[in-house]
C-alpha cells in the first residue's frame, strides 16, 4: 500500500503527523510526503523512511505559484497511483483534491485543522473557503474534524455523517510533560525569573490571529494587582517587533523567549497558560498545559472552548472583555489552591486527547479507507 501525506510545508507534517506516519509504516505502508520548504523538516521525514516530493504550494490561495503546484501535484498523483492520500492545510488540500478528480485509483481523506470559515470570521472567508470546500467535497472520501463547530460546518458543506470523523485532534503525549529532570529553581534561574514569581506562559506564533495584544494591553493593570507575575511569550512571528516595542515602552515583567525546544521545562515552572486566539482548530499548547496540570485562560474561540471548561479547568473569556480577562488572571495569580484544583481538573479532561487514544481513532479510519479501492 502507498500512502501520500500532503500539506503546505514539510514542517506541518513533521510537527503534527509523525505518529500517524509511523503507524502506517508499521502496517507495511510505503509513505510519501508532498509539501514545500523547510529543508530540516524534510530531512527528518526522509531519515524516518518517508519519500518526500517538493511541491511549490503557497498558503496564499491567490499566489501564482499554486498554478505550478497544481500541475506538480497532478503529475505526482498520476505517476505514482497512491492507495490513500491524506491532505492537510486549506490551500494544499484544495489543490490536491482538484488534481485528484480524474485519478482512477485511491481514496482521499482531508483533515480540517480548523476551517477558515467559522462563527465571527470575515465574510470573505466564508465566500472563498466555504465555496472552495463545497467544490472539492465530491472528491473527498472522508473528512476528519477536531472541534464541535467544524463538525457542524462539515455537515453544512454537504458531507454525509458517515464520512465525517470527529477525533481528539492530533494528540498529545501526556506522560512527556511530567518528566523534566531539572528543578523549578534551576529552570527559573536559567530563564532569569525570580524564584517567587507566578509564571504565565503563552506558547504561540507571534501573529495577528494569536491576539497577544489583548493580554498586553491589560498586563499593566494585572501587574499593579500582582507585581510578582511574570509573562513568558514563547514563539516567533510577524508581530514580534511590534509586540516587543510595545512591551519595552509600557510594560514590565514580560519576557520574549523566541522559539524553544524545551517546552516541558518551561511548563514545569509555569503556573498559568494562556491563549487568546481569534481562530483555532484544537491547539496543542493548551493540551500540553492540561497534561502538565496547569490551568488555562483562553478566549471563547472554537477549539479553545472545546478543551477548557470555564470555571473548572480555567477561564473562557469573551473577545475584548478586558475586565473579565484582568479579573481571571488576578484571581488565579493570587490563589494557588485554585490553580492546583483547576490544573487537576484539566488533567482529567485531557485524557481522551492522549496520543495513544488518537492513534486508535486514526487507525480505524485508515483501515476503513485502505480496505476499499476507488
């Protein structure tokens, strides 16, 4: 059996789909990957026995490079004749399904990591992405979703219920977030944090969607009430310089840590995790926090509200509700017993999202569609 994974960039496949690639390889499948860019991620996939093909996908649906990408994908599908094609990321998934329409062999699965059309999304998103998904639905044998709103929207696209699979995301290795050998004092010292600080971490790309400004504009008021609080921003992105300048001019106790490979260590010293995104699918950073028994403060956003139960495992804040945001942070910063209680609740809630469980969900889907010929 030959299986092809497709995404806009190899980094996406390496970060989120390596366990599923290994699952298929263990079943004797020959696994290929088609994506763009990121030599390091491609090399790691190849070192794990994946045959990689460069496709010039652009995340911008209107980019001219996607015309070339479409032809490259069409040639790949025609020449290799895969038994199963599993597509990810909106543009790459759309182009691949268009290219697949006249292929006589194989089945097509699409994982929606968060539709670009959702409640509160700009009208242009609904016009562009909803219509695009309607067009390629007929060449999609199954669709995998990971939050309740996307499940409803998959039905609106016209998918039969038997073709919609609601999984627990891409999974998280719960056991790995409680194994750091370093002490809390060692980690705090290395990060330049006072040992008595209450640490809030936000693990997210520094871009418009992740909405860091919502917290930063309220951070001064939070610190006035809780001067021992420290905010860690983990990640890089297009908004980094703007956010740094704002913080340096107006705020204290904010640290930009950039891209990190030691997230389990950082979580060990973290008391609260926050993610205030405008759009999400099912964010791994929140599942990681829950795995480490850390309470979370999030926005009332698809995917986030699927994970965090307001008042039980953290707080769910309406967008731009500055008062509730400040009150929630101040309440948790000041009350250690509440943090512990909410963290334990989150740990119980995250159990179905363990990678072992998610692998079983995907195994059942793969077996269903590898067993059929188109």
